C-alpha cells in the first residue's frame, strides 16, 4: 500500500471515529434535552410532524434531532411555508440553538469529508 493510500485510509478511519462521537453527542442531547426542545417549539408544524420519532428508539431520536437542527439551521424555508413559528424560533435558548447549529454543520462536514476522501481514493489520483 502506498503512503497516499495509507493517508486516505487513516483519514477515513478518523472521520468514522468522529461520526461515532457525533452520534454519541447527538444521542446524549436527545436523551437529556428532547422535552425541553419540543416544549420550546410547540407551535411549529414542522416539529410537531416529526415529534412521534421521539418514541422510535435511538434511530428515531437521531432523526428527530437531525430534523430539528436542520430546521433551526435553515429556518427561512420553513418560515416561508408557515411551518415554523417565528416567536418560537426567537424565544429558543441561544446556547441550545448554537449547539444544534454546530451539530448540523459538523454532520454535513463529516459526510462531505468522507465523500471527498472516498472519491479521491477511488479515482486513483494520488497513486
């Protein structure tokens, strides 16, 4: 195996470890703050539509937190369609909002990094 292949392999392994850490942090957030989050966003149709996922086990909680973080990160789409309450969004606690936005962008960054590493490896560009 060439040094570039080793580098890409170790980088992919590091991204996978980071994904597991992200899943753990997200599940912890879902387990400890779910009721608090849903209470603050009780007037949002988009959140109410996703709220049954909280009873779907670990996968459902991941899906619900992912949906909520996507709505909090990109609220414009949901505000235009009337599925997000502006009052609820403005009253949402800033530290938790920041945490959800960081979680969403880190997930997007990890997925993008993995896709780039795999595409570089499969293209054979560096060996």
